[in-house]
């Protein structure tokens, strides 16, 4: 029986993980959970799974949840909150396996502490690898515990990597759907609206990751994630556009063989793989080979999608540059969603922040978070300057 902590239990990966636990009650038990601000769902999950510890984001929400549980006669659940609460969930002594699926840097500290506490990790939080990949993978190597990727591309790479040794790998090929603007002419990019950008062709996801898929920054983050997870230089991690998203990624070995991983586009599969690794278990997530009529591949256009170029530069530099890349992107995407900046200004803001970031390598999670906060501040200033210049032009 594997005893789980789920960081981000009310999010889409968290809910898919609980579906797996539901399907395999003899294999997995949920010991602790961390939710965000969705207290109704946190209450339902507490009732269903009776975790030893349930953490929520805010103190007031913790108090509300405690009251609700008490009123329903449900006892024995320690309700905690904030970063300290998430760390408690991630490092609980009864937990063997931590599913890290909190979005953003909020999950960073808990994930690092879980690795340090010798837990096995299923990693769905991209920011952990982008902002602190060097620190977290070094600690995991020291602990001799696996970091199992749940992101579909990296999960595919992990599976293909079992076909050879790391020093036999020539290239890793991350597939990208290309997003909704794959065939949009460059001249129309400036006029892209929020509604158009939120309309992703193959995956239904959160708002930020949907915009990141439209700019290809999501793929850029995945390049950095792959470099850190598999200890490879950016020059060996390639991106290939594959609109059908049937092949989740490929690994090319030095003899010329290429292994690919194909499966249904359902996140339960990578989660199940991570949870049962190195075993494989029977599932109902079958892929119909005959449904595969056409597989297209294109080289990504870096002029139309400069975010991908910026990500390669940050992957090469590592440290503060990759922290800034993530922080600036989050602020820029929020500003785009708010109508403060246009679609093509997202990479402009990120580039300006990267130019202002010194090429340093923070050595602790605390320093990473300081660097992250600073980059966000710089990004907000850059956006403010842009807004002012627009206002000036309009008033003339
Ligand atoms: Mg992905």
C-alpha cells in the first residue's frame, strides 16, 4: 500500500489523482492533502478521504473548514494552513509518496522539503523545475529517491528513457500541439484577443497554462524542466510541433533509434505511471491505434513565438534567469488577461525583465523565492512603463 500526500488536491491533477486512488483502493491510500481556496471541495475531500492532515491556503479558510467538519461530526483531521501547512502535509512521517501539483511557486517549499525528507515525488508542478530545478534535483540525487514527472511530455520521455542509458541519448524531442495560433500569420499576432488565446485546440487547462500554450512559453518551461529532470543541456532538448498531440514525446538514441510514447490524452495515465513506477498495472485507459490517421510534424517558428527563444536562453543560463523567466511570464500573462497589455507584449515584458536580471545562481529555496519576488516587481514596473507610453501615444 502506497501512502500519499496530495499537494493541490482540489486542482485538476489532484482530482485526477484521487480518481486513480478511487480505482485502485488496494494500492493507494491518501494520508494528507493540501487544497487551495476551494473550501467546499476541500470539505468534500476531507469527508471522503479522511486525511490525517488537510491544509488550505488562508487562515480564515482553515477556521471555516474546521467549523464545517465539526458541525458534520467529522473528527481526527488536523486542519492547517499556508506554506507551513503545506510543508507539514508534504513531510508527514506516514507519507511515502508526494504528488506535487500546486500551481506556481507556492508549491516550491513543500516540494523541496518533501524531497529532503526522503519522499518519492510525482511532479506536476512545472515552476518547481523551472525556478529551482538545479537545487531540487541535486537534493533528490543525494536522497537517492526518484522525481517522477507527471507532465505528459516528461512522463513520455521518462518512459522512453528506459530503452537505453542516459549517455546513449542523442536528443530528447518534446512535442508541442502548437497552440491555437500555429497557422495564424505573424502580422495578425498583435490583434490576438484574450478570448482567442484562451481557446486551446486539444487540452482543457487553467487560464495561465492555456495562454502559455498559445505563446509556446509552456513548451519553453518544459525544455527547462527536461534539462533539469534528465540532466541534459538545452542543445539536446528539441521542440517539435505535432498538432494531433498523439505522440507525447520522443527520445532519440545514438544508434539512430527513436522511441516514442503514445496514449490517450488523459492525465490519469502519467499519474498512474508515476504512482506505480517501476511497475505497470492494468488500466482502462486504452488508446485506439486505428484512430491514428495522420501525424503531422513542424519545426517551431521562433520569430512568431519568441517566448520559446527566451526560454532556451534562460535554460542555458539557469539560476536567476530561469526564475525571472517564470516570474515575468506569470505577471505578463496576468496583465494580458486583464487587458493591460497585448499578446505580442508578453514576450517583450519577459525579455525586458531577463535583461535586468543578473546571471546569478541562488543556492537555497529562500534565495529562489527572493529572486522570484524581485523579478515580479521588475515585471510590474515594465508593464507600468508600457501602459504609460501607450497612454501618451493615445493622448497626442
Ligand atoms: Mg505538458
